[in-house]
C-alpha cells in the first residue's frame, strides 16, 4: 500500500485504507462517518470513486472486482493529495 502526500513531500504507509482515511478525518466525526459510509459503498460496488472533504482531502480510489472488502486487502497504489 502506497500513499503519496504532496503537501508533506513524503510517503506514509498504513496497514489499511480505513486507517488512512480515519487518520485524516478524526478531527470531525461527521466527516469521518460520511467517509466510512461512502467508502464502504464504493468498495462493495467496485467503482472508481473520488471523495472530497471539508479540509480538502482528495482521494482517488480504483478497485477491482476481485478485491475483498475488509481490513487486509491487497490494494494497488493509492494516491492521496492534500491541497
């Protein structure tokens, strides 16, 4: 799992995509809940999804139908850009 942060100019690694999302949304419960719900929906439907939050986090996520929905999934490279 690879995450790219332009703002920080370095890469960070987290065990799951949910960990990464919660890392950025822990400040606001509303954003966190919205993110969790939308992300689960997108994973279940295996779609390409772009999420935007109040603090301008853009997440571009591509999933393949063979991927499984829970914690330890083999994801392709996922780029997260914080503007």
